[in-house]
């Protein structure tokens, strides 16, 4: 393996990935970001770890609570703070 630097600032991308995982990005930004993630092993790793975790948590949450309706309400509340 050549020691090529990543095509971006991974810290910045990881911030974006957090937004993506929270569902804060629109479809267009999401696609751009996913392309960028694929270019970089560090970000791919981060994304897959956290995507699996979030999925796990949200499944649990949905089962315990009442699903999307409540989740949307919660999100709106959080945004309004
Ligand atoms: Zn990266």
C-alpha cells in the first residue's frame, strides 16, 4: 500500500457522517458524502461502525416506543431548543 493521504480532512468528514447518521442531511448531500466516504478507508470504517450502531439503537427504540411519529416529534423538539 502506498502511503497516500486521504482525499479530504477525515475529521470534517466524520462530522458530516454524524449528521448523515442522525438523518440531518438531504438526499443530495447524502449521496455526495457517501461517494466521499467510499474513497477513504478511515471514513468507511467510521461510517460502517456507526451505521450498525445507530441501526441497532433505532430498532430498539422503535420496539420500545411508538415509532416514526414520536421520533419526528422528538426531533422537532430538539431542533426547537
Ligand atoms: Zn476520510
